[in-house]
C-alpha cells in the first residue's frame, strides 16, 4: 500500500512577492499553487492508495476566496481518483469553539473521497489495495491535551490486526527541531511526549506542524514531512518535500501467510483464523523534493584599499546561479572604503532573479581612539593640532601637506 504524506501548505504566505502580469495574482501565491500541483501529479504518477494531509492548508484562519478556490480545485482533482484525509492544523483552527475551521466545508458538502478530522478519532477507509486504518490527532485547544494519552489509547484499541494502521497528526512532538516557522505560531504550543505516538499497532505516524523534515522514531516510523514550499530565508538551506510511504506485511506475517497456504486443509483452516501480531506491517518512506522556490543569500566582503569595489561585487554575483531565485545581497564594507559603489550596475546584475529581496550595505564601524597629547595640546595652533591628527592617522605625507594647505586657507578667510 502506498500513501502520499504532506502538510503545512500555508497558502497565503505572500512575502517576497511581486504581481504576476498574466493573472494579476501574487507571484508567491502562484508558487504555492504550483507546488500543490506537483503534489497532485506525484500522487497520480506514483499511483498511491491514499493522500494524507497533516494540517495547515492556509496561512491564516480566514483565507480569502482566491486562496480557498485554489486549494479546493486541487483537492477535488485528487479526490476524483484517490481518497484524501485531512486533519485540522493550528492555522486551520478557529479561536472559538462555535466557529467552523477552514476545512469544514469539505465535511459539510460531503464530498466523496474526502474525510476531514477535527478531533481524535478512528477512521477506516477502503483503498484499491485494501483497508487502511487511521488514528487522527488534529490540533486541539490547550485544555484538550490534558487527557490526550487516554484519548489516543481508546483509538489505538480499535485497531484491527488484519490491515495496516497509521497515525495522522498536526502537533508539536518532543524531540522535534523547529525551523524558522516558530515565529508563525498563532496559538500556544503543547508538546506531546513521543512515546504516545509509538504504539506498536501503527506502522507510520505522519506528522505536520513543524516545517523541517525529520524522523523522530524508526520503530514505528514517526515522521515530519516538513513544508513543501519555502517561506523565508530561515528555510533557505532546508530541502522542501513530501513523503511517499509504502506499507507492507512484515516478514513474520508473510511467513504465517505462506505457511497457511502450503499446509493441509485442516491446518490451513486453523491458521487462517489466527490473529497476526499487532506489528504485522512495516513501513518505509521516500522523501521527494518539491519544486519549491529557492532562496539565495550572497555575501560580499570588500577589503581595504580596493580600487573598484563595484567590480568585485559584480564578479562575486557571477559565481552564483540566481535565475528565478529570491535573492538578497549583503555587502560588508570596510570603514576606509572611499570608492563609490554603483547600485544601478549591481541591481542590473541581479535582474535574472525572481525578486531582489534586499541589498544591505554594512559599513564597518571603527572604534575611535582618543589622541592624548597631554598639556602640549593646549599650546598647539589649529594647524599644528591638525598636523598631529594627520600623523596619528598615518596619512601619507603628500596628503597631509595638501590638507594643511586647505585648512590654512579656511582659517585665513
């Protein structure tokens, strides 16, 4: 049995966007739709038995109609061929119990092949490869986590050993490493102990909420697939993707089945009614990178005395593939750099990027050192004091003479 596990679409994240001239929409909104299209096509290409979404369809709890239409069109396309199970994430959850969440519309319309879970529950769905059991743990209000261990145990006890079972959850689990998305939190996180998700009756725990792909446990597999699209430069170096999960009978279960089929009728009848072990199915997964927009940071460290700092910056930019990326440029400038930096040429060199996120010029600050001439300073003329300053700063002799000449002219005027 093959499953496609993805989460944290966050449609509506439109930072670092520009207007798309053909559609009039945000270029970043189109990025997220294109990634969702990639996910849909991967589900079809891999001929998966079910698609499981671990929460957070949108950036906010109140997505606009364009965002809802884009998400709905792709869910509909999937559901025509493949069962789709959605759990509610914190960005989908309203802040009042009476309000509908952003995914409730699919339950209200009773769309065939789409199931939405907003509470811990046991689901069983039919797929082309047989029955799949799903224990769900959506995002809950803080007080609901106090008895989460008992709630999960009640659901685990419903699992039948004759078919594979998975957990589908949007939650923060102990041991997980956050990426830069921690700043997006719109609710207080409650950390769930990892052992609560490691029941041997499940083969795979599909997690959402944390954007960094990671494996928390191997027996059973407990996996954050991570977000499929980058949000900001904090995720610049993170690979974004989805998980293709394969569940198959374990060796012990296969051996039992083989023994049953090769024994005599009396033994075969007895063996066919035997209960397989609870961990009779094993899971593996493949992480598939998506077509996420790439972010790139270019850092240029200029050196003292460079005659043409602009050319140095242009040459450094040429070392990178900037095409279609969101790029930021950081220029570190020494304090004594007195050559002009031509920003128009730099912007032109970055024009192949999808967007210039910013150009930062960080000028080195040199701590001022006090010149201590003692009582002698009080007796110096302005020109003599200036000469002392030039000597202290180690200006070239010719430059000192020129500056003293101009200083004398100013003083005489």
